[in-house]
C-alpha cells in the first residue's frame, strides 16, 4: 500500500473521531447555495514523507498529477498571479475580472529583495543558497506578507517552505495555516514533493524528506460521506516518478518533465464541493 494512503487515512480517522466541530461558530466559508461551510478539525498535524522510499501520491482516490505540477510551476516558476497563465480553473473563484488573484502566491515569490550578494526574488535566493551556501539554516521562502494581505484574492494557505541540506540530501518543511483535507491535502503534498525534487536536481542534491506541518487540518461537513467512501476503497502500491535527468536549470522544467509510471487509483464518482 502507498505510505501516502496510510498517512491520509490516519489523519482523516483522527479528525473525524477526535476533532473539534465549529458548528456553533460564525464561519467565513460558504457553500455555493450560501449555507455556512462548517468543519471538524485537528490542530497541529505533522506528516513526514521520505521521497527516497516512494512518491507520496494517493491511490485510494485520484490526485490530478499534471494539474498539480502545472499549478506549482505557475506559482514557483512563472511567479504569476493571473489565472490566464494557468491551465486549470481551480483559482477562478478568487480571481477578478482581469484574471488576477492580487498580490498573492506567485506575485510574492517574484518580488525582488536586496542582499549583500545582489538582488534576488525568493525562488532565486533559494537556488543561489543551495549552490553557494548549502550549510545555511536560512534557506526559506514566506509568502504571508501582512502588508499585502488586503490585496490578495485569498490569504496563502501553504505559505512557507524551509529547505535544509544534510550531506548530499535536500530536505524541506512545508508550513500550512489551513488545509481542506479531502480537496487539497494530497494535492499540496504532491506539489511540494515535486518542488523539493526540482530544487534538489538542479542543485546536484538528492531529494530526501518532506515534512508537512498543518495548523488547522479540517474536513468540511458536506465532505464527511465522501471521506468515508474514499477510506473504504482498496489501496495500491505507490507509482514510480520519472524525472527528466537532463534538466539542470529550474526554469527549464515543464509538466512533461515528470511522468508517473504504474499509477493505479480508485475512482470517486461524486464531485467534491468546494467551500469559498
């Protein structure tokens, strides 16, 4: 069975059995029909994925791998905040009439800052340090910019990535303030596993462990029956990830640079509603 399936199932059972329901609170998210979108949650979930053992994608339900990678490249490589640069519609609800999500996500990564070595945006600073300062304990990004929150279509959920080199291995910590576990948990895990692999490859390192820290790990009320259905599905072995070994520049990666081999997964016929 996929280790990602095992971690996901443990998280979901724990949340449903031991979580806190916010049904008595006035919550911000709403369903499409206007009803409040309540959740059951656990605080402070920490999951660890060893990328040298397997690629952490679910098999008990399909994770749209190419769309995951496309969004990751939109944020980290294109540093875009416009949905017209994205090949899916996952951000449509948070974009304005021009397609902009404001000063969020890719916009923040693309802002340049001054250092003694020169000007870098956050992504290029990471790439520089991984090659020139691998012993540094300061290799990180953070897109939760309080000054710009009022100009963001959505406050960043996955907001900080910390990179750490041990010998020839690159490890990373993804910090996430909020995670809609059914809709987006494995989506985020897959994306940041890919990011760690990309950063490692162009820096002459091996991708090691991805640690995922979630402050508010929640299941929406209307997702509970779907979660139970997913957890009842058969589980399969994790697929093998093939990465184009010829890519040595971070900005040369494309969606086609990555291939999943033998990805078996279970189908979920019902559409998962998304709270806005």
